[in-house]
C-alpha cells in the first residue's frame, strides 16, 4: 500500500482534498486566483497545492472550508460530499437547472 493511503479507500487524503477543492472551484465558478485571495496566498501557491507538488496544510483545510462555507470534515470526505454541503448562495448561477413539470 502506498504511503498516505488507508486500506480499502481509493484516494489518499491529499488527493481527496485536491479533488474537493477542484470540484468546489467548479461549483462556485471560482479560479485559483480567487481561492488564493481568500486564503491570503499567491495563485502559484494554490497551483502547487492543486498539482500535488505541495501539500494543503490542516490550517489551509480549515481556511478552505470556511471560505466555501462547509465543514472541514466535508472537505476531507471528498468532492461529492464537499459539493453536496456547499451552501446554495455559494453556487455559481447559470448552471444546470431542474425542469419544472
């Protein structure tokens, strides 16, 4: 088993956070630059963290969760859970809409 992996779980924690952040950025329409401003870091730092060449710290995870308005445990749970708990006010407008019947 590779370091950082839990038996029976497909993604490492780092991969799960990167996937969650990517999904949340997509759901909100935010760019790496937007996330960087919210976290007080450079866009290059966000890019390195998202590419896996640098790790998201626990403090980063707390700040990301607060920025997106979700619980940090939902961020760590993966992209599906993170997006399910994303507040409606944070979601980008103009996305797919349910068709009224």
